[in-house]
C-alpha cells in the first residue's frame, strides 16, 4: 500500500493531518480510526528558494474533515461508532461590571427636601455602586458537528471556532478514536484491506489571508492594488494544490472547495 503525504509541503504551516487505525480484529473485524488534525496561522511563500512571487499569512475560519470510504465500499462505518462530541474543552471566566451612579438621586432629594439634606447629599454626590459578577463555564475551544456524506460515501466533521477569529490548535484528542471501521470481507485470500481517505477541506471564503507582499517588484511593478494581490495569492494556492495532484476549481469563487491536505489511513499495532 502506498501512503500519500500526510502534510503537503505548501500548507504544512496551516494544517497538519495524521491518520491511523488499529488492526481489524474479532468476529466482526472492527478497527478504531484515529485522526490527528491541527490548525495554525502559517506563512506561505516565505521560502526564498521556491521562487514564489508572493508571500502572505493564512489561517482558516472554518474547516471540514472528510472521511471517505474505499471505492469498493468494503469498509463500513457503523453509525454507533462515530464520535459525537468535542473532546477538548477549557474554562472560560467572564466578568460583568455594572456601574450605577446615584448623582441623579441626590439632585432630586435636594430639590424636594431642601437645605437640610446638603450634608448627606454632598457626601453621596460622587458615589458609584459597582456590582461584579463572575462565572465559570465549560466551553469547547472549537465547535464540532458531523454529517453523513451522500450515497454512503463517508462522514464529514465540520469545525468552527467557538468565538470569533480563526481555528488554532487541535479540535479533539487524537488518542481517542473518531469512529469505528468494519471490514466486510475479512476472509479475503489476497491483498491487504482497503483504506480510507481523509481530507481537510474548506471553502474559498474560509481562507483568512493577510499581510500580503509581492516579493519580486520587477515582475509585479512594485505596488499592487489590493485585488491584484489577492489574485496573486489565489494563483499561488491553486498552483500548489494542483502540484499535489488534487482537484482545484475556480479559486476566485468564494464558494469554491479548497482541499488543503490529503491522507490515507495506515494500520498501526
């Protein structure tokens, strides 16, 4: 079995992926599938040796992890064996401060009660009441949802940051299996069991691109307009995706699908 690269060179600073499974064992020939993915803010085109005309930073606002069954559908994914919840969480501490001034109340008292309230009123005129509320919540670093692919092709895990911003770090504990696999033809006499393919995908609009700079002013005529810089970045991304042997459509379309990483499961004992 030939393993495709787990970390394509061009996007290794933005996404990482490792995929492995346990051996198929028992009468039901089941195995555990583990998927280790990570998301980062990466620098692309930074290597002067690759001759890239553009440099930029890129991170993801949203991503999808596609688990795709083998073409012959010999490997099944039991629905009961799919992980349903995020496994990484953190404590979030929020503080709410409420300020209430009583200056208005003092002024009203002076107008009604007369001069005899002057002493108390002057002491209270600059007073503010502060109420602080603190609470601890168990909040996942990333929100994870899953859905089935059409025609039984596999499953998709959709990953989004809990708050605003971009994805950073790992969405789940890779030591815990994402799903169980079942070999429907364990008695085969020749060849190894087929393997699943796992891809990290997103839409063009999910790419957060910043700090764009043109590295060859003689080619690009120095200062580029913002849109022209974006075009240079899109051309770079498309070129690298095609170089990995993966499909890539019109990357200027905000809904275009971008495949950033591609790996095949490997048996580990």
